[in-house]
């Protein structure tokens, strides 16, 4: 049962990873005062080096959500199923 919960957590994490990358890119660019454009990298100098390319890649990685969203959905479904199964087992006691 523990492995199923771990699998659900991994599936949810993989499924939501592009959203985390997008939020990271937006947060870093907002703190640095740099515009982020998904079409092409714009210069964004942070601590003396240009981070425009990686920030553009992270902000464009939200398109990967089309591929990873089914994994997140499967993880949520697995977690709900495990929770219901656990409640049924506890009720039977």
C-alpha cells in the first residue's frame, strides 16, 4: 500500500513539473526585473551572467503539460482510490 502512495506522489509530481518550471521562471524574472518571452530569449543578467535562455526555456516548457497532465490525472485518481479503499478498510475494522 505504501508503494502505491509513493507512485501516486511521483505521478502527481511529474505531471505538475512543467507548472513548477513556469512559476520558477516567472518568479526569477520578476525578481530580476527582466521580461520573459516564450518566442525568443531576452537578455536577463543575474549575478553577472545571462539567464535569458534558461528562463525562456522554462517559460516555454509549460507546453509539456499536454504530455504530463495525464500522469498527474492518473496520480490524483490513484490517490483518491487509495483513500477510499483505506476508508472502507477502516470502516470494516
